[in-house]
C-alpha cells in the first residue's frame, strides 16, 4: 500500500525505533531526543543523559544501558533499540 507522506509521519531516513522488551513490538519512534508513541503519534518521552523522561509528568520512566532501557523503579528491561532497521507501515 502506498500513501503520501505527511509532516507528522515517522521519519523515513534511518528511523530510530523503540521496541517493547516483552513482545518485541514497536512502541515509539524518535525525532531528535523526543520519542513519539507510535499508536497515536503523541509525544511520549524525552531522552536526556541516558534516561527516558515522561513528557506528561517529567518523571524518569527508564534508564539506558547499551541499547536496552530498564524501568526506573523495578530495573527490569522494558524497551530496547533494535540493532537492524525496521520497516513498519
């Protein structure tokens, strides 16, 4: 299916994705240091010094170790950056 690109579409050149650790689905995509939730294209979090900071509350959601983000409270892996480029519609 071919569709026109809109200004609010995820970037098409080397996008950075964030996947859920529990089911490997794409959860968010990055624009600069901001992560946009894929399900509704809303600003979800900001990456600052290796931490994902909630756009709503300003609280730390997760911290980064390598390509994996761990929950700030439980320290369980919750998101990861995939090592290969994903092709999502």
